[in-house]
């Protein structure tokens, strides 16, 4: 087969360390945009990044060219540095070490995005 085609939609969820409510409404949108940029720069396609004060949801088209654990590690590391460098959080900010990852069918895309 000359071409390879894949469509893998993943939903990743992870939390602020100790589930502390540190993602403040005033600036968390900037962090979500930054994370979306990380995903797109790594040649995946970000559909939605959102969350609440203590956790985050990332929904994207995973292209399969890197391990999911490597992608999540880079997202956490880079976004943590962004939060620190931009002085967004008044408290020490860290992501929890674990994460959840779930796959969705393409027909569920719009529902998951909402």
C-alpha cells in the first residue's frame, strides 16, 4: 500500500498536583492556547483544550509518530515552564504525575468538543 491513513482521536485528562485549584479563570485560557500550540507544533491537530481550576482536557487528532507518554510529558513540562515564566500563578504550580487517555470515534468529535 503506497499511502497510510489513520484517524486516532484522543482525549487526555490530567490534573494540577494535589488537585489544587490553581488554574485561575483570568489566565487559564492562555495556558490552553499554549498547549494547543504545542500539540500542533508536534504535527498533531488540536480540536479543543479546556478545563477547570484543578484539571485539564485535551482533545486532538493523534498522528501516531510519537509515544503518547512522550507527548504528555512535553505538554506538562512546557506548559509548567510557561506558567512559571509568565508569572501566572501566585503559588508553586505543578502538574500531577499521571494522566488518563481515551479514544473516541470520529462521529463523537463534535460532542466531545462541546
